[in-house]
């Protein structure tokens, strides 16, 4: 049973993989793109197939009972439902995607993508868009030509905007029209954020920081990979199951924090980048100035404004 | 299942049924009930409607299915109630009642979009089945309109309708279905004409035309009551020339020879294969075409008295027409009749004569005694006896009333001396009995009398309520002579049943009856063109193209081509871009302002930007500086600052332009 379902799923998945490959709109193309009739596909939905069976039953019944009024009714219903196919198709036909732009987004979070369509005076209330398996409604009213959808992200850096699948089942849910657009466009995805490491202290010289006994002891917290080993409170840790580290009060405001690549030795590369990004975010949220020192000793900052924030995150995202 | 779809927009979880489609689904279900109400018991319909209302109120307060116990109980109660009423769950009426009940049960558990779609499909099917009971034009149109709420429900199940609890979503929900039904009507008609009809039904569908109780072969007092109050059309007759005068519009159906004390039946005499006596025709024959609606009997009706049988029919010894096949579908036939005639005037066959004098023993001694007294008074004068009998009905306190009281065992005596109230069959029955008791051969004739002459379309419309019974007596030298004893009755009580008895000249037709009669021409057209369109008509479809008989295969090919063309044409229509490009409302408004200002002498220069232009205007028209400054700010912001100016602000700007009237300063 389970295996059968898996079998079917895998078949469906295979078809899902195959169909796009056969369909148009899979090659990246520059916007604007108009969905002309060659690239809008349409099939009946499950409900549509159900209604087809129903209409066939009604037809046979009316014919068998030689009841012309019933036959006429069946023909009317059938013609109306069949022509709803054209309305479904019309939802997508002539849709023009003018441009796309993406917000800044962090890896693993969904990235908002703003779409601008050409306003052809036609409402498309049932339009959906999917950038992965999740269909998102993006209704267009007449005169409104913008909508937003979110894309999945799984790696930092420049990501091609995934293929967009536009679809609609309007007006009756009996047919489903869809079309693909693969925009020739990239968005920058900021690194994944890790917030579990305590940011280093404010001192310029890392060596000085480690001996910064002058800082006021603030408390204990759990050890995270990357914490300076000399901050471990060994005695306190002995009484617990896990390591504890001493926390010190933050430096007085006004002095720039310093986030250095080399502070995070012993971690793998992506974790380092994520940790740095997390510190940058925290500092930006707290409105504290910071300096970012990258692997190649490139130093950014100090600064605390949005431009500096984006500069830092972009630099981190673009690291090889 | 992966969440691969997020349908149905704004309400609750994706597949949950929103209030609007649910309300529309309830309305659709009520429509289905209404379509089937004419043949379901009133209490049954009322209970189902009440359940729908209760369910609607329940779901308005709180979502959720009705408890499973209640649903199961209903699921059992519906067939149980139907069996209790009809005695069987099988057959047309019980079947319709059961499916209506099941649809209501489905409504009780409809909580998801999927349920609602299934319920709508089911409802469409049940709507269609309502047409098995009545194929009339009006009813077909009503059922067709009932598709609208069904389509509106389907539309409301999809996203994109204005949400909220108000009425804002109703119009758009109904619009799609209405437009689609209207636009696809030509395609539907094409399909209707071209879908090959079955020559023979696939499964038992005999005798399933409209469920009408037409005329029956047995006539007992009171039997015809339901017929006389039935306004259904029985037949339509088109005459070659002028129609016969009203007094001669007697349409002979069957002749009843045999009386058992209670009821008149045709008896053996009517079935004997004797050739009918030739009709002595005097004056010209009347030729006419009859369209007889299905009666599921063999009797055919013809103007008194037909001279020859039409095709596929026999003429009995009493000049009645007998179809070889039961009339399960409307039939057309052509007959010639003599309105001035002599029937068997030379001699009456002794065996027929004996039958026409037969009376059951031990019944109605009073009537026999009366007839014998008349005979002894009149001697051999048969006419005097007939006059006596008619005088009795005219002056003896007899009343014509459709609400006749029931009669006891000696029905003739009871009627003649006691109740004295009845309608045509009472009078025909009593009169014929009296004649036989007096020794005059007599028989009862049942048929239609009167009718409505549609002068516009030139045909005579006969309804079931025109049913009538009269007598024929055989007189030496004159043969069978028609006597209508009902016509002798002087007092008529109008029944309030809304029906009409043909035999009193339409005394109690309701106020809309004349309109119904006039509009019957549409029904005639409907019956002939649509309902009557059968395999035979279809075979002749391509005659104009030189194909004498179209086979099912040809029709199928034509249908396929038609579907293909219709789809192509539809796709062409659908792909048309809106004709008018979305107008730049801002630019138009600005132009309007410039025209207005130009009229008072401030013309925008070709190279002048809007900011400079406005500035110049403000300087030139200090009286209007305030509004102009506001307009300038708005325009510049709407035009240049906002990528996507909100429509409300554009509208406000247009309004401001409209209301701006430059005040000229007299220099």
C-alpha cells in the first residue's frame, strides 16, 4: 500500500520533472515576456474529469429516455462548462511579465520577489504563481499590475530566480491553465544567519579583548561552538552537564564593534560566514557601529547605517 | 498530499467552504427541490426545505458537519419515507424523491470545496431528471435558469470574488455562469441538433413520456373529474379550410357499449373486426391535421365522424379510430370527416342492436320504470321519448357541477331522483340508460368537445379539460344520432378548481386561461420543433445538401467538426485583446484643463513643461491660484513621483479637474 503510494508519487514526480522539460518557457529569457497562445497549457482538473463523467451520464440518460428537453439542458450545461476552458485560458493568455525585482533575503528564509506586469486592462483574479511546490495567489485587478511572491532559497550568493509557474483554475475549477517563465535574472541571497555565538567585544586588538578582565562579569550562559576557550567557566561547568561560558557586559555604546573572520577559527567556512552575518544583523538592529574584517583582511566600516549593513552582508554573501 | 495548491482564497484553511459558496449551494439545493416539488408529497418537500434552512443557519453560526448520527438517521429516513409513500423505492417518482433527499444529506456534510463540487454535480443531474416529468417550454426554461445558481456556486468556490459577508460577491458569481450559458447557447443548440439520437432505448424506457392521466376506457360517475380540471394540452388540430362551427366541434374518441350498473366500458362490440358501416356523407368533407399528445392508449380522436382511418390505424365498427401502436409519443395524422352525416341509417346490425339495448339486471328500477312510462305515453314516437328525457334534465332541477356527490349502488336512480347533480358523464350515462330502458338503441361516446380556436396560428387547441361524454341513439331512417344531454342542463355551478369543463362552453376558465390559450402557439412550436425532434427528423437534417438520410456516423462527423469549429471560434473570441488600450486618465484630464485654459487665452507652449505651465497659470489667474496650486502639486506627484499611483487619488484628481473653473480677472 505504502509502496504503491510511493510508486505513484515517484511516477507523478517523474512526470512533474518531465513535463516542464518538454514545455516551453524553460530556457532563461529576458523580461518582458508575454504568455502567448503557444505557451499556455491547459488540462482538466480532477473536478473537471468528474464533471465530464457526469455530463456523459446525463447525455446517455437523456438519449435513452428520448427526452429532448433533458438533452437540451445537458447540451447547455456541457457547452457552458466546456467554454469555461476558454476563460481559464484567457486568465493567462497575454499576461506580460514586465520585470522582477527581489528584496534582500537571507538564505533558508523565503525571498520576496516583486513582479510587475503590463496592465492590459484585464483583471486576472484567479492568477497563482509558484516558484517551487507552493502555489501562491497573486490576483491582478484591472489597473493593478504588481504582485509579490516568495521564492525558496537554499544557498547564499547569486541565485538565478527560479522558474515561475503561473496558473489559474478560474472560473469553475474544472480546468487548469499554466505556463512557465524562466527569467534570465539573478538575485543576491544573504548568508544564513546564526545567532548562537556571542559577538566579540569591542576592542580593536583581539588579544587585548581576551584579557579584558576589566569588563564586568554579567553571567553565565551555555557554550556554543566558537566561543573563546578562555571564557569557559570550568568550575561552574563541572557542576552541570555541559560547558558554561562567562558573559561580560557589552562595551559602552559609541565604540565600534569589531567582527573579524579570524575570531571564528575552528569553524567551517559557512558557519563562520553565518555567524558574522548574525553579528552584523544584531549590531544593525541595536544601531551600534561595527567593523567587519573579512578573510582577505578587507575591512569594512566602521559604520551603522543601512548602506553599511547591506555592504557587509553583500560582501559576506559574495564570498567564494 | 503536498500543499500544492492554495485555492478558495481568503477564508479559513484552503479547502474549507466559505460562506458565499455555501449559501449558493443551499440555494441550488432549494432549486432542485422546487423543480421536483410538483410530483413529491408536499410534506416531504417542506421537511427537506426546512432541513436546508436549519443547516444554513447552523453553519452561519458555527462551522462543522452535522453529527454523523443525525446524518445516518436521515440517510435511513429518506428511503423509508419514500417507501412509505410510494410502496417501492423503484420508479420515476420514488427515485426522484430519494435522490432529492440524498442531495440534502450531502449538504449536511458539505464542509469542503470538494464536497460542494460533488454536490453541485449531483444537483445538476437531479435538475435534469426533473425534465423527465415535464418537457414543457416553461418548465424547461425554469430548469435551465436553475443552472445559474449551480454555476454561481462553482464560480464562488474559486478565488477572486470580493469577500465579506455582504452581497458584493453575488453579482460577479452569477455573472460568469450567465455569460457562459448565453455565449455557448449556439454551440449547445448545434450539439442538440447533431447528437445522434438512439433509434431504440438502451434500457427499458417505454411508456415514460409525460405522466398524464389521459382519457381512460372506463367511465364511472366521477371518474372524469380529474380530467376535467386538467389544463394540459390533449391535441391540436389544423383545418384545411375554415374550422367547423362551435356547435359541431365534437371529437369522437371511444364508444362505450357496455354498462355493468356502475361503469361504462367499450365492451366486445367495439372490438369486433366488423367493417364500419359506410358513412352517408352530406355536404363537403372537412380535412384536417391532428397532433395528438402522448396518451399511452390506442385511441385516436377525430371530428365526428371520420370517413376513413389514417395510416397505422383501424376504424372500429362504431367509427372510432384505433392506433396500431400505443401513443407514447406525440403523433401527427391526417383525417377527413363529415360533419353532416348519416350513420347506419338503413339498418342496424341485429347483434349491435342487441348490445345497444343491453342493461344489467337488478339495477336502477326507478329509471327503468320512468322510461317504460315514457314509452307507454309516447307509443312508437322515439323523438318524444328523447324530448321527455332532455326536458327532465332541463326542468327537473338538475345542476351541472363538477363537485358531484358520490352515488350509491343504483347510481342512475340515485342521480336521477336524489342528487340531481353531476357533469357530462352523469348525464350521458343516465340518458343512455333511459334510452335503452325505453327500447331505443343507445351508446355513450367519449371524446373532446369545444376547444380554443387560435385565430393567429389557425389551429384548434384541445385541452384535457375539454373532455366530454355524450350519447348516440339509433333512430330508424336516421341512423346513429348524437344527443348531448349535458347541454340540456340549465343550472351550472361554477367549480372553483380552476379547471374547465368543455361541455359548458368554458364557463369557469380562470382569468389567465385566455392568455394561456393564446401563448399555446409557442408551446406548439416547442412541442413540434424541440420535444418532437426525433431520429427521423434528424435523418432529414442534411436534405438541403442532397443527403436524403443522414446516418449516425455522418451526424457524429458533423458534430465533431462543429465542436472543433466552436472551440476555435471561442478561442479566437477569447484571445481578442480588449479594444481600448487602457487610457491614460491623467493625460486626458490634463488636456481637458489645458483646453479650458486655452479658451481664456492661456495656451501651453510646445516646449513648456507642466511645472512651468502651472506656474504661469497661477501668475495669470491670481483668483484661481489656490486650486491651481493644488492641481499642480497633485499632477506632478501623480505623474512623476509615484510609479503606481493609487486609483482613488487619480479619481480625486479627475474630480478636481472637472470642478475647476478658471476665474478670469478683468484687466
